C-alpha cells in the first residue's frame, strides 16, 4: 500500500486509503442523508446491524422502498431521528439504543455529526459501537441492587408482625410490588390439607377473582405439577411462557379458563415456603404482562424471598402456638385462682362488704394474694387478707393450706393471734419453705361493731372514718413460716356508722413501682376522698386509681383489697368523687 506523504495525498490515493481505513477500523461507520436513509456503511457496521436490503416494512424508506432507513433498524426510534437531525445542525450527539437483531437484544451506542462533502453537500456520519455486554452488565448490576433492596425491605416488612395471617398477607402484598402482577399463597393446614391463605393483585379489584378461582377450582392433591407437586417435592417450578394453548389444555372447564384469562397469565413461578427443612406451603407468582417473562434469575429471587417468608411464617406460627398455650395456662390459672377465693362475699347484718382482686398482668400462674370473709362461732366474723410468697402451684398449695387452716382454727379460737399461731405451726411442719404474710381479724356486731386485728408481716389495714380521716390499725408481727414462735400482737378497734375497714396487699401500695409508686401515703389520700361511698364504690374507686397508676405496663404484682363498711346513707355508684380525681 502506498504510504501518505508529508505534504498530503493525491485525491485518488486519499479516497482509496479512506475506504480501506473505514473497512478495517473496529467501529461501525454509517453515512446517512438528512432523512436517515443509509448511504453507506463499513464491515464493522454490517457486523453490528446485519443490514438487510430486502424490502422490509420496518426499514424501507417511504419514497425509496429499496433503501434502508437507519431508524427502522431501531424500531423506528424517534429519539434516533432527533439525534441525526441534531448532527445535521452541526452538533455532535451520542446515545445508546436498543434493537432486536438476529442475535437477540442489542445495545448500540451511536455518535452522530455532519460531514461536509462539498460546499453545498453534506452527509450524516454515525459511529456505532456494540455495547451490549456493558449494558447487560450494568443492567444486571442495577437489577442486583434493586433485588437486594427488595429483599431487605421484604425482610423488614415480614418481621414486623408475629401474627400468622398478617405475615402471609404481607408476603403476598410485597410480591406484587416487585416480582409479579398477582400472587397466591397456599399453606399446609393442621389436618394435612392445602388451603389458600393469602392473595394479592396489583389491581385490588381483581383479588375477588383469585378467591373465586381457588374456591371453585381447588388444587388437585395428586397433580404431578403445580402447587401440590411443589409442596410435595419442596422444589420450585418455572413456567417461563404460558400461552393460550397451554391454558386451554390445562383448564378444568370454560369458567376456569375465563377467570384465568381475565386475570392474565403469561409467565409463572411456584416456590416453596420452607423453614428448618420443613415445607410449610407454596406461593404462586404470576406475570399478567406478555413483555415480562420469568427466567432463572427471577426464580432465584423468588426462592430467596420465599425462604425469608418461610422463616417469618414459622416464627409467627410458633408465636401463635405460644400465645394459645399462654391463654390456656392463663385460663387454668384463673380457674384455680377463683377456687382459692370465696365465690361471693356473705351478707353481714348492718354492714356492706366488697372485694377487689387484680392478678399480675404478665403472670400466667396462680397468684399468692387471697382474702376471705366467713362467719365463726358466737356470732363473730372472721376476716382474712394474705399474701403467699411466689406464684404458681406451690403458692396455690400454700394458699389453700393457709386458708383452710385459718377457717378451721377460727371456729374454735377467739383471739386472732392464736389463730395465726396455728397457721404458723402448720407451715413449719412442712419441709418446704412456705412463707405467708397475713392479717386476721375477728368482728363482733353487737352491741357495737368491734374488730380485733392481728397482723403477721403484712401491711396493716386502713380505717376510713366517715369524715374522711384515715388511720392505720391492727397489731404488728413478723412473717409466718420463719420461726416456731413468732412475736404477734393484736388491736381492738370500734367502727362507727359510715366507717370502713380496708384490708389490702402490698401490690396495691407498690403500684407504679419503681419510678412512680403510689405508696402508703398515696393510698391514704385515695381513701380519704372515698368517704361516703359504699364498699363497692370504694373498691371501684381504688381499682380506677390502680389502673390509671399502672398505665400500659399493667400490674407488676397481684393486688387485692377487702372493704367492710358500717351502713349509713352511701353513694352506690363506683365513681371517684371529684376531689379524688386530683390523684390521677
């Protein structure tokens, strides 16, 4: 080949050199006129675009059917037409364009500018580079980022609730935001059958169609493909392309085909929900758009989402079982607790009696607080308020032992301290450590209401006088069950009309602990504002203050109160007097 001289080439040699150069450079070069008709191209451009000079409706120019429009090779792209137009206006412009070629989807980067041939003649010069590999890589990277963001969001959403049904519905809703157009979730029921658990559609109005489809055409448990097979095998299935012929072949009947066609099915994935090696169910993810065909990468993403959902569903199911067990134990504890308390308080001549009991909010076991009111010999009445150490079966056993020991000895002994001594002796006879704080009092009604009160390691009762004064009454002593001969004493108190004796456990005065404890002084203030209320009104007022004081945290400990009030005119409702509301 003749080499160019320093002063330049002859026009003939330059033209030949340029043609050779265009044919050998590794980038495509295409020349077009102002209308986008291809005037010429090199081998690299032909390798990229596979020019076809046959009469093609997509590429032929309107006025010259045998000529090729460059825009036609890119789906008659208006954006490319504007790019070429800008090049003829003297601007250098670039852009990446997609086309469906013989080798599949291509991404071609095109740079265009005007090339002057003569003073009054110019052509458009297009430089082409196939950037499919780069574009696919970039698209894959973007897809990977979006997939990761979706999985992160899914994990956060699925972990928000431990409610079984809510978790399944969250999975279906998440799926239609990114993976599919409609989704159904089928789960294995307790009896081994497979039932629809959740549905979602990008158009919520069509969710009723999905429900109707599954109601009228349940899954065949013996089917060798589909939901039943995925659940049996624990492996996903991918139907990359679902055409009408396939739907007609597999349709149960015309109604089934009609509903499926209304929903739209062009591609489908069925993935198992698995947790710790156990298949819990399967999710069907369906594309209703013909341009969205699932591939292996979609299936991989769906399986990962299903794996996370399986763990969330497993946790929700465990939580549900735990809650059911908690409810069962709580019910049993309430039944046992009621058996350790009087079913109703007896009627006492000239007195009004009421009781309050609130078990610890978080406890599923029988509490240790108890009270009792019963008639003894000689026209006297026995009054009990006790608190056994701990909760559960041991506390229940000690409560029952103490309650019936108190009742039995109160029938033959007249002094409260003697009754408490017998309870202490009974507790000491057992090898287990059983401790009890208690108040026991005897009340006589004639000729006046008189109470003899003994306390063993228990808060002393409060006496609410008719005028609102509150005083602590009763003897003092140590906890029962510690020593063989505890030091106990008692006190006699006389009650006037309108006076109320209030026995209670420390769970009441410790309400709101540790930061905002009601305390004994706070309880005194509550009682002082209850003057004039009936026994049930006083209990209701205490309960309302207690509930407000505890707030959302609930009761840390059992709370019990027993109120005995000497009759006179009293408010019968349970409203807190206006002056008492200042404590809330």
